[in-house]
C-alpha cells in the first residue's frame, strides 16, 4: 500500500527565514511520481512540482527547492527567505500506478506553514 | 493548464438531504477525479469519472452515497446523498494536466465546502 507521511503538522517562521517541509513516502512501485501542492486559504490546490522516481537531481525554482533522496524515500521541500504569501498548507503526494492510472495520487496529511512579519 | 469551476463554492445543508456539486472544465478531458478533504485532513480520492462509463469508486466510497455523472468530456457532477455531519468536507474536482501518458500535474477546482447540520 502506498503511504505519504508529513510529520510536521504545523510550522511557524518569521519572514525571511528558511524553512524545510519534510515528506517521506512508501511504495512498492519502481516507477512513480512525487508531487508538492500548495493550498492557500482560498482552498484551491496549486501544483508546485512533479518529480519522477528516476530523476534524483535536486531542483530549484526561485525561492523553492526540492531534495529527492530515493535511499531514504524522502522528498523534502525548502523555501528560502520565506514570505507572508507563502503561508498555506503544503501537501506532498505520490502517484499510484496500481490501477494503471498514473494520475491517481495519495496525499500526505499536509503541513501548515505560517509566515509572520 | 486547465481552468476548473465548481458550484456551489459552499453550502450549508440539513441532515438527510442531498446536494449535487458541479464541475466544469474549460477543455475536454478523459478523466476527472473527485476528492474529499475533511476538516484539517488530507485529500482522499472518492472516485474516478470517465466519460461514457461508470465511475470507479475507491475503497470506502459507494455509488449509492456518492453518485457521479459524466455526461460529456467537460462536465461532471458529484452528489452527496442522505447527508450526515460526517459528510462535512471540502469536495474537490480535479483533472490531469497531461493526457498524453505519464502523469502530469493535477489541476484542482477551488472546491465546494459543505457543512451539514
């Protein structure tokens, strides 16, 4: 069975601090995809990144960076110089290929990030 | 990217009644997904709706409780039947961003926040 664990339920930081959101996953699939989504107070989920299981290169996009380590089954997300607009719930997700539908996702429980001035 | 509109955005319902949620996509898509997000919880997939066939329900969800229609490639409805307070959740419609094979990112509507009294 697939599982995504986000042990940090809530994190509070002061603006401009760096913050890392942890994500650990379990899967028996050899091919899979990992995702991060942001859910701001408006409720809509916003896609941030997709990473496939064969690509362990870290990725940087502006203030966001992702560290994928297959050896530890982790896919951590770092926000550098956090801003108030980063305040949201962040979900890590794993694709489920068991039904042949690669777009079916298993979500973690989310980490609520609060950035204050 | 896909633009997804959901109606209603929120509603307050009485126990025992039913509510139908609509999801409209601005492009034709083969698969549409319905997720539930209970208060403070993660997202759980309810069912996958394919045009022209019966929806595929996940474990713990049944058609009698959550009937789904998919009359065309841009529209779907989810009905929450005989509601109880435990059905109070955000219901989200989503579509894959990549119809060409591997999983693209999922696009989500803003969700329908349902409160059952």
